[in-house]
C-alpha cells in the first residue's frame, strides 16, 4: 500500500472515529432495517431460510448506500478535493484508500447486522457455513468498489445523493444475484455456492481494474 | 444527406407497412400459440436493434475516451485488431456453443472490428459523443418496446407476466436500467466534461452485460424457469418475416437516429457560435 | 538577488488562453509572460476571469483553447509539485488540527518530515502545537493555515486566490510581509485580490483584468489607484481611520 493510500485511510478512519457521526446513525439505521424487515417478512415461516439471503443483502445494500453517499462529503466541504488534484499524489491512491475505508465501514455494519438477522430469523446454516466468510467480503467489495467510484461520478451531478443508487444498482445486479444466491445456497444447503463465489470473484476483479483504470479521468474532469 | 431524407422516409414507411402486413397477415399462424405469437415479429427485431444501438454507444464511448490521449488511441486500435483476429481464429479452433455456426462467430468478430474502425473514421472528435447520446436515446426506446412486448406476449401464452430467470428478458431489463441511468447522468450532470463521465459509465455498463448474462444463466440451471419466447428451431417462412421486420426496424432506427444526430449537431453548433460571439465582445454584459 | 539573465526568462507563458463554460466566456484570449522571482497582483472586478486564470494555471480547469506553459511544460501534471495553490475555501479538514492537516497534505507530496510541517506553520505566525481543530479557527487563522499548506512543499510558484478576504488587517499585513520574503527568496507569487492597496510596495507588478482579458500591466501602484478611482482611495481612507 503506498504512503498516500495508507495516510488517507488512517486519516479517514481517525476522523470517522472522532466524529462518530456516521457510525452512530448508520448503526441505528441498520438496526431499524432489520426490525422493519422482520415485521414485513414473517420470520417464523418455513420459507425464511430461503428468503433470508435476499433480505440480508438488500438490507446491506441500502445501509451501504447511505454510507457510500458520505464518501466524499468531507472532501467537498472546503474543496479539499482541489488540494488533492493540485498535488502530485496519484488519483488511484486516493481511490483505493476511500474504497478500503468504505469496505471496513460496511464490514463493521454487516458484522453488527448479521447477528440481529440470525436472532430475528432463527437462522442456521445447513450448508458449509465457513463459505459465508468468503461470500461476505467478496460481495461487500463488489458493492463498495463500484459505490466509491460512482460516488465520485455523482459529485459532478446536480442530484448527487439520488444519482449514486441510480448508477450503482443496475451495474450491481450480477453481484447482487451472486451474493443472494450464494447465501441462500449456503443457508439452505440445497446446492453449491461455488459458482456464485467464482462469479463474485470475477466481478470484483473486472470492476476493480475498471475503477483503477478510469478513476484518474473522473477525478480530473471538471 | 438532407436531400435523401424524404426518400428515406418514404422507403422506411413502405418497408414498415410491408413488414406489418407480413407479420399480421401473411405469416403463417403458429401451431401452439396462435395469433398472439405475431407479437414476436416486433419483440425480437426491437431487441436486435436495441442491442446494435447499445453496441454502437459502447464503441463511441470507448472512442471518445481513448481519443483524449494519442498513445492510448494507438494501443486501442491494436487491441481491437487483436480481438478480431483472436475471434476469427478461435471460431475454427474452439468448438462453438450449440446451434451457432463457426462462420457466424468469425463474421461477428470481423464485424466488431469493422464497426470500431468505421466509427473512428466517420465520427471524429466531438461527433463520437453525439453518436453516443443518439444511440443511447434511440436504443432506450427500442429496449422499452422489447420490455413491453415481452410480458404482453408471455401472459396469454405462458400464463405469467415475467420470469426472473428468463435470461434474455432479464438481461434486457438490466441493459435498459443501465441506459436509463446513463441518460439521467447526462441530464443531471453539472460538469463541463459530461461527455467523459457518460463515456466512463457506458464502459462500466458494457463490462456489466456479460456478467449479467452469465449470472442469470447459471441461476437458471440451478432453478429451472419457464423460458419465454421458446427456443429451438423456427419455421423458415417465419424467419423470413422476422428478417423483413428487422430490416424495416433498422431503416426506422436509422431515420430517427439520423434526425436526432442532426438536431444535436445543430444545437452544438449554435452553442459554439454563441460562444464565439461572446468571445468577440469587447465588454462583458 | 538573482542575476538579470535568469530573471528575464519567463517561467509561465500563457498563450491565447480561452476558457468557456458553456456559452459564458470566462477567459477570452489571455496572452502573457511572467518572469520568475516576482510578485504579481491580479486585480479586476468580479467576473473578470481572475479566479479562472489562476485555476487554469493550477491545472484545475482545462483550457477550451490555447495553453498555459509552466517551467517549460504544457502538461501541468508533471510540474504540479512546484506549485502551491490557495483559494478562498480553506482546502483543509475542519475536524483536524493544523499539524494533523499539514502532516496529511505533506504525505501527498511525499514529505514525511514533521519539522517541515512545523516550520510552515511557524512561518505564517501560528502555533504548531495548537490542538484546536481548524474549523474553530478565526477566518484570519484559517487563511494563514491554508497558506501554510500551500507553502508546505516549498513550491517555486504560489497561486493565491483572495488570500486576504475577511482577514483582519494585521494578519493581512503579516501575510503580505511573508509573501515579500518568499519573493525575495526566489519564489514567483500570484495574488488575486480585491484589496490592491495591501500589496502596494510589495507587488512587483499589477495585472489588471477585465471581461476575461488582461487590459493593463503596470509596476506602479499610483496608476492602479488612478484606474480604480475612488475604490482605492476609500479603502486607504478606511485604513487610516483604523
């Protein structure tokens, strides 16, 4: 990790820890989502294990959009982004730092929401549960890498906060299908999640490369 | 070109009328589905036209992006040539999927390269961006037709409006969503470099489409779903009507796209002229 | 003092620079040469194009036509390490202290030495040990900290956009004195400002812009005062009354 990436990541984590703005509101939002879902979709029903995969990832998706919208908020406040653009620091270092920061943040959210889901839906994995530990980071990175990129694209638009999900959701559909199907496969134990894990890995590689290749163009567009 | 427009309009009208007649009257009635099946002659050509237009958008967007740096432009040319050659060779080396002719794959590879270099030649500079806007807009229109005719066809025949595992319809829906997002991005952009940002999104969309296709394909093999639109072979007479309709649609798409293109070109020239006039002012207003 | 030959070769060449935002032409063909080791004051009414010119020189705006060449380079990304930029927004993180801010921005320039950060803060007459977050500074302190950030990489060229606005007179005078010292040390400084009188005696040249063009360049402040007419005199009067 380059010096700039590390410095940016540490700075973001430190600022996040200090203000605890986003953390507190996100946590509460995540809890609310789980509760609302548990009222909307009867958790006692037999089918709960089949739909839990979908519910969990939809909940993560909406929670992460709220987090992703904040990605560049601090940089926009005092036009700090201009200071970055004027410096010789490479654009990709900034991108990687922001993406990693978002990744850590959303993983924390997931770690807190998942037990709530398990409790509310009495979930138990009938398939290999360890695979969930592979699916979760792959799926989260898929959302976060594109989310961070599209958040940067949205900066140059008028309806910034709605633009992000507008751009992110269509592009994320294969990843969402992969995450949900893999989780459902693992929870229900009915089929193998292996293909979906490969799909998620391919998705991650393709779009990480695309983001790294095109971020500089986006950052320096006026 | 302007002189050709009325002639083209009349030809298109004639073709569309002929195609309509063929589809609704002359084509043989389908054995199991009956007359409802005739919507197929609108559903499929619209899809092919939409895909062609979106492919043109992808090529135009890539062109716009690589042209900003001459070195990257040259590399991109070689990459496209390389891909075309690889597809041609691959078509005869690797066994193609079922139902697909080797020559078809090779022709597709050549066509892709030909389209890339044609766009490069015919749409220099800013024109590639105009092509991108036009193809996105007209493509969305045709894509909407596909998405409306699909369920209209499916409901009476298969009893359901929609099947999430239907690979073609769902891929088309995602493509439609991506391009609606593309058009919204263009509309809401407050940047001076809207063209660049939109082109970046188009590239992301293009990368996404194969992934969508494969993800749904595998989902279907695990969860068998009804296939809307049927598979398998098609009566040659029906194929003929299908192609007639496709040609008519292509003419129509060309007509509409050309009009929109001219409109955009004129709009930008007006802006440029107004900008030039502003420059010449000796005092600010 | 640098030798006459080195001083006469231009460090920045602006060639028929045109910048349009849609239909609005912010810069209508600016051509100028600027020599190293001088302080240039860029003056003009609102909308004259001063900020656009500065931002184009910093590489933040891309020319519609024409070019800017800095240190012989048209591609401004290559020499961006030699540029320090400051604008009216502070370009600092409100939630961090001054030292924390500079430590981070130092990383962007590959500066790991904390002493350089402290030196930059001391140079603008602020206390490096101050723990207060920048968001709680007064406007004058914030502008000075922003200047410290611009100075951090010891740039050859400083581009300052309205550095004295909303700053108290004493801080502003101290900043001008500091800029004078930097200019004497060989830096080339561009200051966009409405308060030309502050730079009287410090700036080597006054560049007057109007409607996206440079209309005059002069080394004498008296001419500027005459051109501005009552504005210059009234601000001087206000200073005398303080």
